[in-house]
C-alpha cells in the first residue's frame, strides 16, 4: 500500500468513527471522486448525439467545463473538511465536557475547604472556651477560621454552581448550533451543500466525457491521429487531473493544425468544364437540362466532387453557397448593354444541399443534416451569394457525392408564377455554381493546389 493510500485509509477510518457519533457525517464517507463517479455512472449513456466533426468547438467546451470541475472538486473537498471539522468539534465537546467540567470544579478547591472546615469544627469541640488564656485564644482563632471557611465554602459552592450553569449553557448552544448542520437550506448544512456540488460536478463531468470522446473521434477522422481520452472506468482518483492533461494536449494538437491550415474560397461550376483532369464537367449540359425540365415540384442534380484539390491534407468545409449562371446575350448596338443583368438579377431560387456522407472512426458512414438556401441569386461580382457556414457543414469532408434539390417555383420582380422547368430559367440558365470555403493543410512543395 502506497503512502497516499495508507493516508487515505486512515482518513476514511477516522470519518467512519466520527459518523458513529454524528449522523450527518454519513454523507462524507466515500472520497469525492468516488462519489462523483457513482453519480456519473448512474446517468447512463449521454442522451444526445454529439457530432465528432465539431471537435474544435467541443474542445473549448471541455476546457471550460474542466476549469469549473476543478472548482467544484475544491469546493466539495472544502465542504468535506468543514463537515468533518464540525463533527470533530462537536464530538470533542460532547466527550470532553464532563472531564473538563469536573476538572474546573475540582480546581475550585471546594472539597479541600470542606475538609478544613470539618477539621476546625472538630478542634473547636475539644477546647473549653472558658479555659485559660491560651485555650481561649486558640478557641477564638479556630472559631474565626471556621467562619471564614464557611464563607469560602458558600462562595465556592456558588462558583461551582456557576461552572455547571456555564457548561450547561455551552452544551445548549452547541446542540443549537449542531442542529443547523441538518437544517434544510442553512449555510452550515454542509451535507446538503456537498450533495448539491457533487450533482453539479457529476453533471459537468458527464458532459466532458461525452464531448472528449467526440473530440477524440474527430481528431482521428480528420487527422488520422489516435488521441483517446483517459478511461473513466479505471481509477477514479486522479481522473480529473489526467483529463486536464489530455485536454491541454488536445488543445495543443489542434492549435498546431490550426496554425498549419489555410482557408480559401473556390467556385465549383457543375456544367462548365473546370478541372484540368478529367476534362469533363461534374454534370453534363444534357443531364443538367434534363433535370431542370423534369416535371414536378423539385429538380434533383447529383454529382461527385473529386479530382479538384491536390497536395492538401485534412481538407474540410468552412462554408458553402450557391449561385446560378446565365446565357449572356449578344447585344446589338441599339440594345441596352446591361439589360440582361437587370432582368436576371431579380430571380431567386430555393435549394437544398445534401452533402457527401462522412465516416466515423470505425468506418461507419453517416450523413450530416442538409443545408437550406432560400435566396440563391445570379452568379455575378455584385450579386450576393446564398451562403451557409453553420454546424451542418463545419469540418465536413467535401469529397464525395453531392445532391442539389432545387424547387421548381422561384421568385422574380412581378407577382406571376415562375418555374425553373419552363420559360426563362430552362432556356437561359446553363449552370449552377457551388461556392466552397475550404480549409486544408497545403503541402509547401506543390506547384498547384487545383491540378497535378
């Protein structure tokens, strides 16, 4: 047994002894960390799914929560110490009171004075007060001494009664104060405060454990690094400190990747040839036209995003947007050169983006929520891009199969019905542009990040 374990064992034994004297100390029998682990285990499985690709947000939550847990642990231990100290003081008073009261009473010397008084009384009986001068003097002296001793005895008797009253008063006050330790809502109810802190501590730790595993999985998925958090089913003592060290290492690792990453925007046309190789669009013009002209409330465009980024590691999405292209007309000299822009700028599409499937650390595929864009406008320098940079695309791997679902009805300047499948849009809209904001770690030796 280590010195720490031996000291802990003595501490637990001491608390058990006090608990036999003071009932409220039952709440402080197990170590704080053991109590908290039992509470965490009782909660079972975390009730909500946690997205591992939000690891850079969760590590901040974990660090903040760990800081609070350190405070909770310190406060819980302080309450344990305060509770044990209160119990110790109470037990010490109860068990030492009769001893100290008796010692204080004996220190008065009342019994000694009574013995002396009795001896004087006996001596007086042996002396004839009418005898010679010497006997008379002795008699008078002893008589005076007897009266003095009686006065002293009465005084000491009064003081002895005062001592008893003092200790009775102290006992009453001690019992009155002791009752505050079990009074609901009282500041001195250390067990109640202790349980409240333990519950908050356990709830915070419950979330830390769930998010720490999500952070670990996200790091493994994106950076191919195994970074498991401490095992909570192992030794309870020291777990929080181990978790703090793990969180510091995780934050340091993520900071390294953050410092090594670049963020850039790229516009990906679906129909327009764009990649160096293969020299084919993501969606052919015929397939695009066929999808747009299909009857029904929705138009579906499917394509696979690949062979578009090179020499880059840990490629992930920061944001995504959409715009649509336009057949720019050849205007005559008498025509207004920018009339087509005025005409096309009023159109707004609604689209739902289904992003590629992602993989968990065990290889299991899953999908992030679709992205909704209700204000898709013309692809132009001065036109707004319908944009999204929320959690649904955060750190998402863009490589894979995408699906765009475009609503047939769309908005224009007037109050007439306008449809994607007929009229202007089916004739003059040749393409949809996918706007991506990507984050990656670029190889410093590459010549181009978009072609080999």
